[in-house]
C-alpha cells in the first residue's frame, strides 16, 4: 500500500512573540477529509497556530508538514481565510479583484489572469451569493459580506487544505448557515478544513472534530471524545488548572480573568 | 516684503510669454515637474495604499545623511554616488523603523519620528562639519530649485544631447518606477492588501517591501533637487488621495497619476509666473487646490455627493443596488 501523507502534521511546535511563549509543544496530525473546529479562549494562540502553519509566523521549535512537505512546496494546496480585521478594507480594490487574488497561486507571479480564472472567481462569488457585488469597492460592504468575499477567495484557490480564522465572526444567522453548508460541501469533496470558531454551543453541530487549544493542545479528536465538560473546563476553566498558572505568568493575570469565560 | 501679494494678473505675461519667448527653459521646467509628479505619484499610490505615507516623509528626510556622506566620500555632486547613498539611507530608515517597532514597546509612529529626526540631524551635523563651504545648501535640499534645472549640465548619450542631466535622470527614474509597477503589479497588490495571503502564495513579502522602499528612496533623491525633500512628500501623497475621490480601483488610481501630474506641473509653473514665487511651492499649492476640488465634487465620497440636500439625485441611483439578501 502506498503511504499517503496527511494534509497537516505538526510536531512539537513552539511559538513565541518577543520571547513570550504563545504555543508550546503542539503535536497533532489531521487526517484527510476532516472538518475540524479549533476552539479556545481569546489569546489562546488559535490565530498564531494558523499563521505558523502558513509560514507567516516562524516557530522557535518543532515543524509543520503539509501533505508531507514543508509549506513552501505545498503553497498551492492551501487556502486561507484570515481574520477579517487583518486587512485594510479601504484598500482600492473591488470584490472581483480580491477573489482573483485567490487565483494568483495557480496563475504564477507573472502570467496574466486568464478567462478561466475570471470564470472560476465569478462562480465562487456565486456560491457565496456575492455575484451582484463583484464591481463594488470592498469598503462599501457590510461585515458579513466582507467575510463572504474572503470565503469566495479561498474557494477560488481550489485547495485541498483550508485554514479559516473565524469565518463566522460578525455574520448573521442566514450567512452562517450558508457558510456551514459550504464547509460541509467542501468536506464531502474530500477537502480538509481547519476552522477557528468562537461559539462553543454551535461548534458541536458544525464540526466533526475539535481541537481544544490554550497555549498547549488540550485535546484533539472526534467531537464525542473532545466535547466533554472535563476537557472544556481544562481549556477555558480559568484559574483552576495548571495551564492558567502558566498563562497567568506569561500574559498577566487580569487579562486572563476577563477573557477566560466560555460562551456556553 | 513686496507691496502686493497678488500682482496684477496679465494673461500675456503669465501664459503666453513663457512659451513664446523662452520655450526651451519653460518646456524643460514643466517636463521636470511632470516627471517628478509622475514618478512620485506612481510609487506614492502604493505608499498610500500601504498606509506608509509617514514612512515616505521619514525616508525623504533621512536621505540627507545618505547624500551628505556620499558627498564627503566622492567630494563632488556625483549622481551615482548620491543615488547609492540615498538608497542605503532609505533602506536603513525602514529597517531601523521596523527594528525599533518590533523589538521594543515603541509604537510605529513614534519609531518613525525617532528614526528620521535622528538621521536628519546626523545629516545636518555632517554637513556643518565637512561641507560647510561647498554647495549643498539647506534651502536647496529643503525646497528644491526646479527653476534652475535648465541651467544644469547636459546629459550626452552617444553624441546626442538629451537635455539637462536632472531631467534625463528623473525621466529614467519615472520610467523605471512604471516598469517595476507593471512587472511586479500582482506581488505589489497582494503584499500591500493582505500580507498573509501573499505569504501563503509564496510571494516574497519582505523583499517586496524593501524593494518598494528602495524605489521610493531613488525616486525621492532624483526628485529632491527639483522640489526639495519636504515638498516631495506632497507629490507622493496628493495624486493617490485626489484620484481616490474619482476611482476606487488601484489601476484607475495609477492611470490618474498622469493627468494630475500634468495639471500640477503646468498649474504650478504658471501660478509661479503670476505670483513670482517658488515653482515647487506653487506646484504643491496647485495640488492642494485640486485636492480640495476633488474632496468637494468627487463622485466617490466627495462632500457634495454625501450631503443630503444636493445628493438625493445620486443616492437615488445608488440605492438600486444597495439592498442585499443573503441566501
Ligand atoms: N504580532 C504579535 N506580537 C506580539 N504578541 C502577539 C502578536 N500576535 C499575537 N500576540 C499574542 O499572542 C497570543 C495569542 O494570540 P492569537 O492572536 O494567536 O490568539 P487567538 O487565540 O487567535 O485569540 P482571539 O480569539 O482573540 O482571536 C496573545 O496573547 C497575543 O497577545
Ligand atoms: Mg484570533
């Protein structure tokens, strides 16, 4: 049998900003076709994990492999939805321009965008119901619409592994349902999705697997095994755990107390 | 001080005579102004879109020590040496700003302030120690001498006289900027808009940033002797923000640079003829006036289009596409 490397393999990953550790010793293997929710309190390092996987942030130790390769070699197989606040929405580009950026990985740095690229971009906008807005400047969109533009751009990347940082932030219920359907559809087609999510109550129905994160990997596995009071308590549970002591030392106690409440 | 601020306006002496009796020098000054605005406007669009307008200001000031050191080493106003000195100073400025911002608690705007004032001061010190008696006077560095450009030595290439050297250099830099933007358009676009996506596409984000800063430094140094380091900042920022009241996409903003440059250059030249004042100053005043016009009447976010009383016609047509339904 031929060994097929998993979409994502992380080994003993440690990341810090200015010597302040944010993630330590994360070890995880995500299998193909998984729909994984990443949950944890604010400042748990969820965005940092995504950014490290993508090579945006350099780790201090450990490694990440994507389909068995270092990130650089697997660039075109990864689609990315950043946190909405991470870009400047006054930037002079239209909705279509943004979605076309998702095609650049395929088009190469110099080749012009082809008719096919435009058609794919247009179809992706259709899938998130944003086709009628394709000529709008991105700043004239509502928060939920902006989120859907990002989603369309990720779809246009036609990747095998998707990394999404809070795609549900600031969207209304209808959009949320539409996005969930989209995620399920991608999963059916054998894609792997890793989605940072904030709302624990809906995480249970949206995802198949859960990654509980709070500076360390608390747990990773099937929903039934990970969505337990014990593990959730360990992830969010304030000062009762050993974790929070470490967190308290690193991040300052007051910050942790304010932000450490689970939304249940 | 002269008696009246506004001399009597005489159409003939302001608009006709300069072209009639002194065509060559008029043409050269206007062309120089056009090249300056063109080069600065093209690079400036990316500077503004990346919210680096202050960094542009910082680089323009910290070129002083770069130029001064180049001057000390070569003891002449050799252009290649000055360009290299300026490029080094430009990169040093950005590296220092980022270093201070990343490795300390100092906020980016404060880091910019620290770096450029220090470098500028180093330039002032160098000039006052070693270059006191040579011609690199502060007024020229600060405000430029675009009116004197026609008097500079000619650029001779293969026996053909291509006009004064500063114009040839500025034209070459403008052409270089335009070519760079055309060739690296996508990389510039994506790294400016979303560095995360750019990295995820394997684009060289940091290299692009420093490349842009080098191009910015070269543009500023080629432009500074015409308009000075202070006014050059205006030329970086005005075209982008003025066109922004008319267009919402980067390519359109970039194309808007050419007509605006022509307007700044011609408008500034004739305003200066009328008021008998600094041409570079008059160019910036023209740019400022055009900005105000755009701010009032521009269809994208201009005040008139925003105000309810006058704007109902325009908003009525806009509202047709506004309602959104999510499926
Ligand atoms: N660029 C940065 N420089 C320094 N520290 C940072 C930086 N980005 C994040 N941090 C710190 O790293 C920690 C983890 O941040 P991260 O953004 O990964 O959290 P998160 O889990 O995504 O939080 P949220 O739920 O608020 O999005 C936080 O304590 C944060 O203060
Ligand atoms: Mg986050």
